[in-house]
């Protein structure tokens, strides 16, 4: 059995988080952890202030970016 490797990814489209990585991929099999996504754009600005639908759309947009960057399929509803 090989030792797992850890990759931390921060796509520029998701902004630069302070103190954590947006995506962590561990290769030992394949497990991808995606941090809690919020309704912020690449510049760190809140999208759709006081608009739940716009915020939810931004969160799922961010999740899709994270999944694509990690060569995974985005979640489907």
C-alpha cells in the first residue's frame, strides 16, 4: 500500500481564503474534501445580498468550479 498524498487547491475563481484551502484531495483511493462554500465571487464580494436564490446559485457555481478543478463531477440535484 502506498502512502497517501495530499493536494491543496485554491482556484482563483473562488478567491483566496484566509487560513484554509478551498479543496483538499487525498490520493489513497480518491477522496476530495471541499470547504464550506459561501455566496462570494472571485473578488470576495457577496453575491445577491438579501437574495437567497442568487446566493444559492453562487454557492452551487462555486461548488461546480471546485469539482471541475479537482476533476470530479459537480453535484446534481
